[in-house]
C-alpha cells in the first residue's frame, strides 16, 4: 500500500539524517486536493526530539526523500507549520485497481481484530409487544456494527436478551386476559391496537403469560428476520432463575464483601466502583431489583470468554451505564471490557408531517409497519445514515421513492449500472475483467481517477468505523463511491463504437473494481446489491 511505502521512506530518511527513527509515521489524505495526495505531520511531531524547528526538519526530510527513488512520487512540498505533502502520479491509483480486482470481496478489509471474540447485544427487550421505531434503530445499528467488526477480523456473536420475568410480564399476561374477556385493563396495563389484536387471537383456556410470551417473541423473531437481522443467541432472563444463576451471582458478590444489609434490603457497594450511589439489589420483601438479573447476565457473558462486550441500549438507558459497569467491577471483571452504546431518538415523517400512529399498533410505530411501507434495504440504510449519538428524522415517503434523491436507491443504482455495463460488454464479446485483462495506465480521466480515489479509502474507513463504533462512516463512504461511479457513468463510455477496445478493457476493469467496493460495503451493512433496478 502506498501509505506504507511512504511511511517506510520517511523513517529511512530520519536514519539517513542521523536522527532517531520515529515510533510511528502518521500519513493522511489532505482535506483539500490541492495540498496533494498524502500528508504527514512527522516533522512537527518529531521536531523537539530532533532539535529542529518543524519547517527546518521538514525541509531536511524532503531533501533526503528527493534523493531516494520513490515509486509514484511526483513532488514533495512543505505546507503550513511543517506538513510534508506528497503529490503522486496516477500509477498509485492504478495499483488500487489491481489490488481490488485481485482481492475481490476481501478488498479493503483490514484484519484489525485478529480473531478477537466480541459479543454485540442489541434490541433486547420485554416480550410484551412489537419492536417500535426506536428499537428499529438499535437493530440496524447493532447488526451493522457486528458486520463491520466481522469484516475487520473479529469473531462476533450477536445476542438478544429476553427480559421474560418480573412485573412487566405479569401485567402483559393480565392485560391480554382482560382484553380477551372484555374486562378493564389492570393499572399500568398494556393497551393499544396490537394488544387487542393479539388478545382476539388467544384461545380460551391457555396460560396467558406463556401464550403471550411465545406469540410476542415469535413476532419479534419474524420482524427482525424481515429486516435481515439474525441472532446467534436468544438469552432468556428466566432461564437464570431456573438455573440458580442469579442466586449464584448474588453469593459471589457477598463473598467479595461488596454487599451489605440495611433496612431489610441487600445493597451493592457500587459507589466503591464509580457509581454515584449504592444500589438495592434485593428488596426487603426478598424480590430482586431489576439490576440483579443484569448482574447475573453479565457474569454469564464474561464467563463465556468474550474479549470484549458491547451493549446497544436505547436513549432511556443513559443513566444505567455507570451502575452496570460498577456491577461488573464488583464481580471482579474488567469494566473496560464492557462498552455501552446509546442510540438516540428517531422522528418519523411522511412528506414532512410527523407519523404518530402505526396502522396496527395504535400508540406506537412498529418496525413491521416501516418494513411494509419502505422495505428492509431502505429501512436499514436510512437508520444508518447518521451517528447513533444524534437525534434523527426519517421521511418515509422520501426513502420509499425510487429516485436518485433516495440514498439507498442512489447507491443500489450505482451497483446496478455496473452490472448493466458488464452485461452489455459480455453481449458484444468482452470477457470478464481481471487484474491483468487491461492496460490500467489508460485510465487518466478525472472521473476514472475519482472512482479509484474513493476505493483507496475503504480500508481506512473500515478501520475508523470499528474504532469509533460508527458504521455510518461506511454509509457515507459508499455514498461517495456511488457518486463517483455515477459521474464516471455519465462522462466515460465503456462499450461503444467511439471507445477503442483497449480503453474499453481498462474501463471494464474499473467497472468491476467499483462494483466490488459497492457490493462489499452494502454486504457489510446488510443491504442488498441488486443487478437491476
């Protein structure tokens, strides 16, 4: 990779100047193209140790670098307070093309994880109703994050935690019975159209709790499958009651001396581990508080040997993070191995008007309703357009439209166009593009080079997406690649009488490389790659 070559050359230049070789050489693409193709701050970072001011050191480095035979380097310049900027010939981008065709679907996927075992827990909820619009964001994010981690060499397990015990399940069962029998709902019971519909389907004589549990969980599985989300593990909270895991976790806490009794209740000394106050874990009536099963569950997670655990929570769980990490520390585990991501609220609109009522659910908007209206691809892609740290608005009419203003349609159309060009080429006798099927040096048009510049960034984007837990950065990248490809499609004919066959061969290589990049990103994000639209 050209960046590695430039980094090695800079380190060698330091040695040639009799200066200590830097521990690392940072190279990045300048924000403005006129500043070159790659830039390093190494002169500023190393000036103090070298006993030079940054621009003086940069000048010495450039003089040394210019004496070396550096492949693809046309010019090296000083910029600003001491940046070393490199301007390259087009050949480095032609190397990107060959790399993409050689690697295929594996192109641009750095092995950051090297087999690190990561659990991503997301969507987890009470089986008391359908997944709503807010839960849909967590589903799309959690699955895409798992995809990004897998694409970069992590061993990932997706898990859904079923909160299937406690007061909410009791209220759910009582509400189903009341609605079926025409009685008043219990206080704080579950209402809404979906409950009326489910109650009408519940046979007489069945256990409402068990029937409702199975019905709700089955509906959740079905809806998530429509979205393309599949879990490796569905972990039941009540299974821990049956196995004694909650009591075992409580005894472990007692054995570690982090539990005390006060006013008949058992308290966790969570302030010793960074929480703002101690927490009741067993009430005076002997029942567990909601955090105790979570403590047992996270003990189980750590005992399964994961190197890192990521929880994706809804916006209403923000205040829960510190007490959960304190609980993990109280158990004796490293709290830094537990990471919590909070997804913010979503506003749904249709043609600018807020959508307040789902067609089946009364007081909430179901994920199933969204899937019915716009489909899984538009749902996933739209929920991933922004960081989960931000509030977002989604216009259902806009993302359902088959127009170039629709982000997912725009990207999928780029892939479909690539496939269309390849079909046309095959019809007139061109063979499939390979790394050696054409003369890449013929690719000099700015539209062609722009596609290759975008492709060259994939590895960096995936690295950043993993480090920042930000799959939206991959979404941004694939939209930029699609834009570059649409520009190429508009300005550069591939299979036409006016195009010489050798240039057509080279452009077909570019088409396949672009298709590889588009398909790779969409696959990671869980979005389909249609060959026709």
